[in-house]
C-alpha cells in the first residue's frame, strides 16, 4: 500500500507549510492527482486521516482530490486525446509517437488553515 508513504509525504509537507504560515489548525488540503499516477484517492484519504488524527494542528483536516484525466498529444497530427488503459496511440492517425499532456501529476494545490 504505497498510499501510506505518499500520505506521509503530503502530511509532512502540509505540516511544514502550516508551521511556516503560523497556522494553529489546518482545515483542509486540496490535491491534484493524475489518473495514471497509480494513486487510489480513497486509500490516500484514509491514510491521510489516520496520520492527521494524531496531530493536534491537522486533526480533522479533510482531503479534497481533483482527479486529472490521462491525456496525450500526437506528434504527427497534433491531436489531443484521452488515453485509455495506458495506451497512448493516436485515435486519428494511429501514431504511437505522442507526448503526455496530463494525468501523471501529484500536487498540493492549496490548503485552508486558521491562524491565531
Ligand atoms: Zn495523430
């Protein structure tokens, strides 16, 4: 279950940032997770909640996830298309030479917190 390790990294990043911002309580964290990142959002939220429940500053913080679709652009005809089942073949010209546009990201977008 690699979501636990990822949740741990996010937890640490949020905790560091919250301390820098002089937050007394973190209310929520918004993430961007690509469809092809291999991360199961529900498992990640579960692990995140488990970690935050032990921390006075982060206890009760909710995790919001923006799912980003896996998309590519064809180098041959410049068409952008949705990748299904990790197959990045252009549906228009059948070309395999494509660039990934989105879907592999994991990023903290924002966090909501209270200060004293
Ligand atoms: Zn094409």
